[in-house]
C-alpha cells in the first residue's frame, strides 16, 4: 500500500508538472502574439493561438458586419476566440439585446470568454459563451445567426463549403431555421446564387478577407448601412478603406463580357480585389464605360476616371512594348522609377522589377505589365 501510494504521488506530481509546462507554454505563445493580435483585432489583450488568430475576423470587418445585426438577438456559432462576438455586443442597439457565442472547442470557449470579459469593460449587452455542438444548438427563429464554419484542418485551408466544419448541408439547415443569417465563407467558395439571398465580398487593405452570405433581415440591415438595395442584386463588393469607411459596388445588370482594347487609353484601372473575386469585373467595366486589355482578367482602360475607393485609377504617361532595354531607357528619359509594379497574365515578379528599375530616376510612377491579344505591353502611370 505504501509503495502504491508513493507511486500515485509521483504520477500526480508528474501530471501537475506536465500541465504546468503546457500552460506556461500556452501563455508565453499568447503573449508573443499580442502585437499581431492588436493589429488585426484592435486594442486590448487577446487570448489566441496562431491558428485561431489567422481565422479571426479583422476588427474593421467585424465592426462592419456588426452594423448588420439590427435589433435581433444574435447567435455567434463557431465563435472561435470571440472577435465577432465582441463586435456584436458593442453594436447592440437594445438594452435587452443578447449575444450567445457557441463553439464546440473548450479551449476556444475559454479564450472567447476572457476576450469578451476584457473587451466589455462596461457591458450593456448580455453575452453568454457556451461549449456546444453548433449543429445541435437551439436557435430561436426570430434571432440572427452568424455562422463562421471552420475552414482549416491540419492539411490546410478548405475552399469547398462541403469540406467545412460543420459541412455546408448542416449550415443550410441552421440558416433555414432562423429569420436572418450571416455566413462567413472563403472568398473563392462557390455556392449557388439564390433569389432570397445575397453574397458580398469584403476587402481590406487591397486584400479580400471574406465572402459573406446574407439572408432575411440581414440583407435589409446591410442595405441601409451601405445605402444600396442589396435585395435587387445577387452580389456586391465592399471595399473597406484604411480609415474604416466602406464603399460598395453593386449593379442590377450582371454583365458577362467586356469590350476589348489592344493598348492603354488615357487611364489604366485595376478594380479592387473584392470586385474581381465577386465576378463583377465586367459589370464594373460596363458601368464606367471601360475596355479590357487581354481578356476579363486583364487591366481595364478608358477615357474617364473612376472612384478611387473602388479601383486603382491613374493617368497614362507612356505605354509600349514590354522590352527591358526600352523600358529602362524610357524610365531614365522621364527621370522615373516604379514605386509600385502591377502585373496581370504575365510571369514577371513585381518585387524583382521594382528593384531592377529603382535607380532609373527620381519621380515615382506605377509600372503596369500585362498581356494584350498579341503581345505583352508595359505602361507608366501617375496619380491623377
């Protein structure tokens, strides 16, 4: 018995020691992520892991979608570390409005609980964080469901909705049970357009962060916030600027073709990545009377400027063949260097080209390299 008790004591000591080491490693790893977390999620202390932080919604995007919840009680399913949960709680418009965050991973639930507690110093909204299988969650019909299915596993990111966790058929069942929903999808995810749903692609800093599916009153709330009637269109693109402002592109007439051009006109235009990801490039070109050089994936060009919030649009000061010697000579003659290089449909590396031509002059320009029908072309532009 004595020997048995001694063995039990040793095992308990080893277990406690191991748990202590793991907890210490977790805290140290979280502390090392704080700078990165604050850049993405905003000020404060954030409990997170590298993977959960990469999946969390940037605070500018979370704040945008939080304005779309209206006065409904919210269920944040697959809440992760609670970045969206916190945004929903801060955006609540009713004193009795509630936010319920649910995740099946107890570690995520623990981190979300702390993040919400730390982020709501003066909580005016009831927030509950629960550990549960979202597929079995009892969501009231008059609530808004926000669903962010897990799109990663040990093998990497998943694009196909049927590979999400929960899979797409379960997501659809959950969405069908409530009056309104916002579902976060990968930008490249393909689902069938439905007349009573709306798909919006959101970009931040020139990069598409997500595709969101809206249903029910979420469409109405987003329409009011963006000042665009989203019920009349199936897709839209929202560009969030560095100051947090949101600019929307949507059109009732979905175009599938665009006029072609062989050479740049007065302006070269590159629509924001959200517009391209939404498949709205041709519609964008049609609305602004633009032509495309080298097919739908190429740069756009035209005689008029377009909204700078929706696209890079600059005046052409030179265009010609994409010949290294000629391009270098042109840059030196114009006393220019490319502070930015934009390429489409070609193999050249923009970073390599920036370094190659850096010492050609003093005036900053944008170098565009693309592919026309018969050959590659190069162009130099400046801000209008």
